[in-house]
């Protein structure tokens, strides 16, 4: 969601899965072209004061993955 008064560039998103010891099991970085669809597909900027819905295609990281973290990457 972009709650500011001006548009902002869509960031990359990084999704990481870790095991019970905190060790990385799997990680993937998504660019805007991979998570935007519909009327937002191809846009470079999040319009001001606009909520955005994402679509992430995630593959099962396996039974060791017990938690995840999503980070915005510029």
C-alpha cells in the first residue's frame, strides 16, 4: 500500500524460508514483473494513496522450512 501523497517505484521483494535453527533453507527475489498482474502489469510506479495486491508464485521449500520472511529490496 502506498499511503504517501506521491507515486513510488515498485520494489523487488525477497522471500526467505528458514529452518528451526535459523539457517536459510530457500530464498527467492521477485521483481515487479513477477508479482504484478491485471491492470497493474507493466507499471513502474505505485500510484499515490493506492492499495496494491500482489501475486507470488511460491514453490514448496520442503519440510525443514518452518518460518518465512518477506523483505522489500530497493
